[in-house]
């Protein structure tokens, strides 16, 4: 059963394709019928199931004709003596959320560092860089990978272990306006040590993960390269990565559609920059795209 958010969007799409008229209300009972009418009209397999092909046909023209979203430059903090950038680019919509998040943390005396937001379509992929990364769509940002994990007594971010999956880490901002508390900071001695250590750290901290979620940004699971027992790779820990899941609809949003919403990102442009990315265009959020 589709969520209310999904049903509203399906209605918009079916009205756009003249399967529904603007006065009609899409209900769970009529849903399959309307999808089948659409599939017949488009020459697709008529089965009433909204798979990647049907979703693509529903959304492609709609996305091409929608008002394009530019990338917006956002200011970030550089840790004194640390690495990272003083700005990042995010897609309009995500950028405003990031600015609100940074203001909240800044006002409490914390830093929001960055290793980047938007990733160029030409950027290579590898063990720690997905060919369907949210970074291509400008919906994800990374904190500076050196601003936590190795020196919990002074790092801008402290990491504690919470759960498994995307809630593996909880991040804490070191901030004078935060709560006085003691944390069990997980850390490694160095990039290659591969052994989790914990250290009690006293100070003033803000729950950064919670603040991110309030602003629509969510963490992802660490990669297997980090969680496996041997040959662990720090770059797989992904503690620095947050993405604007709240701007996507589960089982409905598609990688290529999110790209087509961006200013200047036509099919021709995307294909010419990186044909693999275009090849992944029909990946569905929370099914084959995370
Ligand atoms: Zn990332």
C-alpha cells in the first residue's frame, strides 16, 4: 500500500498524463486500474504493478518539463589546522536545509566541516564511491573525514556506537553551548590500525545526528570494508555522510529523475559525461538506490 505522500505524487503524475482528470481522487481501489490504463497507453506490459519501467515512464517527461533546480553554494567551517573545504554545493532544496543545520550548530558554538556535497558526473567510482551515489544528485554532504575519529579529545565530532545499519553511529558536535556530558568515543589510533577503541570524553556536546534528522538529513550504513573483521578500511566507515532522504519518496523516486531535475542536466549532458550513471537512471529509492 502506497503512503499518502506517494499517492499525492501518483495523482499529480496521472493527471499530467491525462489518465486522471484534475477533479478525480486516486484511491487504493482505483489505483491498479489507472496504472494499467497508463501502461496500455505507453505500450508497457499491462500488469498494474509500478516497477522501474512504469515509474520511469510516469516521471521522465514530467521531470524534463519541471522547473530546474540549480546547485547552490553553501558555506562550511574549516577546523583550525584541519582539512576540508570552506564551502560545498547542494541541490536547491537540500542547500537551504544544510544552511539551517549549520546555523543551529554554529549558534551553539560547533563546527560543520565538509569534504564536499555535489559530486561531478565525471568523478570516478571505487570501493568506497558508489556509481549511484546521492552525491551526484546534490542531495548528500560529507563532513571532513579528518574532523573526527582519531583524536576525540579535540576533534569537532565525537562518534559513539548506537545500533546497526544506518543508525550505526551517533555523532556529537563539540560545542560550548551544548550539554555537559561524558561520551564513550569510538576511535582508531590511526588510519590503518583497524581496531575500535573507546575513550571516555567529558565536555559540552550537541547530538549532531539528531540535528541532521530534524533538518531532513540521514546517515547511511558503514560499508562492509569497514565492518568486516580484517583489513578494515577507514573510508568505509561513512560516519561523515548525510543525505536528504526527506526529499525523496521511498519505492518511487528514481536516480535519473533526480538528476533530470537539475539545471543543465539533460539526458544528452549526463550521457556525455558518464554513460554508467545514465545506465543506472531507473534505480528506485529504497529498492535499488539507497
Ligand atoms: Zn558521502
